[in-house]
């Protein structure tokens, strides 16, 4: 049974049975339903993929993270403006810093401490690029990623998105049709540019890591959020449940067959995850929805950030300990410890600051 926290509409109907506006995703409660479950599944997919299960594609899980991030950040920014008549960039960046930096720098401190304990050298230029969230470009042009910090490239892409997109929303929040046109043009431009980059044999690491080659998934998530709040989502996209099944099959096929090469399949997978996101939020009476909002997946979603951060340590386990069950258990243990010791105190502080500086709606 769904808790009130995760109550959500079904086919455009609110829990009370009143029709929602066409083209709008609606839900009750402060949390967007299914997002924790989708995050948890994506993070767990990354863990399984990096522990050697070829059936799971970590790159596609990262695309899912990008779509979710674009959707959530845009939703929060527009909701703030709709409630208060303003967007506080200072508060936004403060909240993001408290959400992101403590856990990541805690992970980096563990990495440095581990290298010092076993007396291994530290590649400081590469590490500094990770600590400054520029590792995606450092890896792209130097070709020297650190094995235990290699996943920092995706965190750099997201941080660059956090720096740029709120400024654009703050500037254009009064002209959301223009915002949607810019997002649609950005998505098309990235697809064309990435196709050109592959066609002309740009360095593969650059195509994989650069912000301008990966921003389409983030922009797709942003577009869903703006279109939903503007009631511009086609109603059939929300109501046609078979679309979710097609999208899931598309992701599986792309992962198994690597359709048209990995750089081309990213576009297909990003669109598929957009459909899965819409369907996952919209339909409260489906088994998929109940699965995503189960206690287990919600708990996994809560620790998903730390799980993504710390899972590379599972690949450093020695000898007979380097097995799938032990690796998964070790990653979950580290993630849980990171969440309660590092993340939770700063998230509590973030919530307090948000409440203290929340202006009354005009």
C-alpha cells in the first residue's frame, strides 16, 4: 500500500478523484513519487555493471540520472517561483552545496587516506580536477582518469548544469514558451553535434565526458518539467501506459545490442527514460509504480548518491573478497555509513535553511 507521502495521480486524476489539468503531472505531498525508486534502480545498476554483470549498462543508468536531475531541478526552481514570485539563486546554490559537496569531499578524503595508508602515490593534477568538478574535461583531454575516481566525470557534468541552468531559469521564468523552445533547440543541437563528432572521429573520451556532448539528457528532463507545469505535455503521453513498456524494451535492446553504436543510442535511451519518468510519476495503480515506491527501493534511493560515490571501492577488494555478493554488500554498507554520518546532518541543515528563508507566497 502506498503511503500518503507517495500518493500520486492515476491517468491524470488526483487521489481525490478530481481531474487534473490536461498535460500536467500532479501529485500530493512534498516528494515527487517514483523518483527515489528510479534513482535507486539507476545507482544499483551502476554497481552491478561495474562489478562485472554485462547485462547491466552503467552508462545508460547515468543517462537516467541526468534526465532525473534536469526534471527535479527545473521543477524545484519553477515551483519556487510559482509559490513566492521569485527565485533565490543564493538559496539554490546553498542547498545544492549542502546536498552535493559534503558527501563527495568525504569520499575524496577516504580515497586520499586510503592511498596514504597503503603508501601509493597520488596523482594530484587528476585529483584536483575531480575536486573542482572539471574532471570530465580533464579526462577528455588528458586521458588519465583515476580508477577509483573515474565516475567523477558525471558529477562534473551535473555540477556544470547546476551552475548554468538556474541562471537561465531565473532570467526566463516569465517566458516559459521561450524556455521550452530553447530546450528543444538545445536537445537537437546536441544530437547533431554528437553525430558530427562521431562522424569525424573526435576523441571517444571527449564525446563520452564533455558537457556539450551529454547535455541532451539533462535538457530532456528540464523540458518535461517546464512542459508539465505549463500543461503542455500531450495527454496521450501521460495516459498511454503501453509507452512505458515500449520505453523499457528500448532501453534493454539498446543495452544488449548497442544500437547504431553507443554514441547514437544515447539519444534513444534519453527519450526512453523521459517516457519512463512521466509514466512512473503518473500512474499510481500500476505494479511498476508500486514497485518504484516500495520501502526497499525508496531506501535504496535515499542512499543512491553515496552508493554511486562509494561503489568503486568494491572493485578494490582483495582476492577472494572480490565477489559479486560481497562487493554489493560492501558498497551498500559504505553508502549507508556515508548517508548517516555525512549526508544526513547536512541535509537536515539544508532543510532548516530552506524553511528559515522561505518567503510567504504573495
